[in-house]
């Protein structure tokens, strides 16, 4: 009986690990980067825009948001405010 419980627990752990790999392991790396973005290199700079973000944004993307995102990491703010 103990062997059966151990086998069931092992199976549950394996299934949980595979679920984690499929859904969350691809998100490792820089938190701001979407899939396919170059997060490894000399500088961690992602492309501008909502499509390059890892997490979905529930609100609309305005021109001000776009200009601010394009200007980062520059020290000068965009002139579209």
C-alpha cells in the first residue's frame, strides 16, 4: 500500500513539474521581456511597445505611453506630453 502511495505521489510531482515547465519556465529571464526578445547580452534593453512586454496590459496603450516607452533609458523625456 505504501508503494502505491509513493508511486501516486511521484506521478503527481512529475505532472506538476511538466505543467510548470510548459506554462512558467519560458518566463524566466528578464521580467520585462516578451517571448523572443533578446534578454541576454551586454545590455538588457527590450523593444519598445506593448507587444514587447512579457505581461499583458489591461488598458489601452496611448501615444504618451508609447513615447515614454521609446525614450527609456534615455534621460530626456519625450516631447509629446
